[in-house]
C-alpha cells in the first residue's frame, strides 16, 4: 500500500484530476485499510490509528469538496469509520 505520508500527499493533491485522486484515496485506500484484509484486527489506517487532526482534515476537505464523487466517497469513508469503531468497541467490551 505504501506509507501513510504518501496517502496524505495524494489527499492534498492539486492536479487537474485531483477529484479522481481524492475519491480513490478515500474509497480504495483509507476505507479498505481500516482493518486487516480478513477484518479481524486494526488496520494501518484504522480511525484510532490516524491522528485526530488528520481525520478532521480528511472529513472537512472531503465533505467540503466541490465534486460530488469526493463528497460521496468521504461520506462512505465516514460511515466505514463509524462501523469499524463500533465493532472494535463491542469487541473490547466482550
């Protein structure tokens, strides 16, 4: 996947196809790496691993983007983050 610094650089990309990069970062990288591939453990981009300032920046920039595809991918990412935190919290309680 590459390191997380690469992900943040793509998130701040200003190229002409920026919206395509952002939609891919949100849906194909951030969302899919919240957990391990089998879903059994915290992944490298789990919301509890990503710094709160980075999470805030991702959500603010994504939901405020002018492209509907980016806003949609951000909403999907936010939903995935909520789900994965809810599941991990339930697992901690049990």
